[in-house]
C-alpha cells in the first residue's frame, strides 16, 4: 500500500457508546424519517426544505443557526418540513479541506478520530434540539458513525455514478436524495435512483450483506455542465424517465445552488431565492409536475457570502457563521424565503383525467417553445 498507517480508529460501537442518543431521541428521528417518506410518497402534501451551511463548521455557529432554524420550523411546520443541512464531509473538485469529520481544525493536521467525535457531537446536539438533519454521504467507510442521527441523506454529484454509493443508499433506512452528475445527465441520475431502489449483494464491515433496496431514493437536480436544469422541460423529461423505469415514489428536489444559480456562466449564490420562486411559478401552471416536486435545497448560514481558509492566518477567519466553502445566503434571507414559500405552497393533486389534460397542455407549451 502506498500510504502510512497512522493509527487504528475506534469501532462504530465505541463511537456510538461514547456519544449516544436516548431512546426518545431515536423515536423522534424515526418520526422525522417517516414524515419525510410520507411527503415523498404523496401521503403528506407538505414541501421539504433542506437548508443549512455548505459545510458544518465551526460548531458554535452551526448550533446557533440550529436554534434559529428550530423557531422558524415551528412557524411553517403546517406547510414545510424543514430539515437542517449538517454536512460534515466535504467533497472537493481537486484538493482542499474535506470537512470537520476529517479535519476538525482546518489549521491543524487531519485527525479523523477527533473529527468523527467533533462531527458526531455537533450532530447529536442538533438532534437533541428536535431538528431533523441531512448530510452528504461522501466516505461510506466511516459514515456509519453518523447514520443513526440522519433523517435524510444525499449522494452528491461526484458520487452518484459510483456503485458503492448506490449500494450504500440501497441499504440505509432513511430517504436518500441522489444528485445528477456534474455533467448534468438526467439519465445517469435516474440510473442511480433505480440502482438504489433495488437490492444488492455486497461486502460490508466484514460481512456479506444483501440490501433490501431504498424505495425512497429520489432525484436532486443541481444543474450541470454550466447549465441550469430546474425548468419545466427538465422536470417533464425526468418525470417521463421515472415513469418509463417504474421508479417507486417518483420525487424531485431542486438544489437552488451550484449550477442552478448561474448567471452569465458564473455561480451567484444570491440567486437561490429566485430559483425557488421560479420553480414554484412554473410548477403552478402544471399540477402533474408540481406533484413530482417534493423539496428544495439551500446553502444558507448566519452571514451572507463566504471566506477562504488561509492556512497561514487562522486569526483572519470569521467564526460567527460565515461559510468557509461555498457562499451562502444569510439567515435573514433564508427566513424570508421560507416564510414566502410557506405562504404560497399549495399542492393540487390531479386525478387521471386532469393529469392527461395537463400533459396535453404541456405538449402544446413545448411545441410553442420550439
């Protein structure tokens, strides 16, 4: 092996024993998971909004954000299921900081054991406040240290084509959103969902395991290849792909950031509220597509914008909730947007006859565009 063995990490059992959650906490997480699944299946007509910092660091600011989000969630819970984004593993296009689960202090050497403890302690504290949490499943080999805390998981754009991630999504008990790849292909994104919804045989933690399939794997549109992909045309295309492949509980989230927040070829995080409202405006015109739409994802923190991690100047870093990775909208912008969405969210579930008429109307709209 072309590596150095630094130290043996504690087992998952040791990690969970060191920082456990109570039986009542587990019941609350189970309730959150079931509510999210009910929304995805159409039994619950609320909308899901996954909101929070691009990367969950530092802990004090993340917990302060959680306090604000909990109060807001109580205000809109009749319309919106708010899920806090607590991303402790950070993918990189090339190289860079991999998140607090690997390097809890960005200005010190990586320490995975300390990182797992730091990340789990932060996530446990959010769970104990009563909020459901979401996180990206980046490193499957150590994510089992956090699985018991999760209400919603995400497979990212760089991982969705990886069979190990698809099998992992097939094995876990919470709903999993799977992003389209960075080059934007909806078919490949759909293939990932189909794979995750089906059973697999795999080696896991020293055992041969047979997964059951995850009926609540669903799509997350994040744009790709320098283009947005949340328009009516993309929603209709994905809807048809899901129907053709008999995807169970067909559902779509729109990630309002990444390539969906581009203007003149450049990403602008400030466009996220506009993306959300554009999607709602378009979906209002076609109920069969609005029925497919189940949620949004936002990158949001206490302060607007971002800052760069400077390994040579730790004292220059703002620790009060300014992102150290992707730029985020501020708390004030987030609160206004979620209240606005709650004010206007109405789901009209069309019967088969109405649905057929809507598809016909969409076809005419599509011909008009051509």
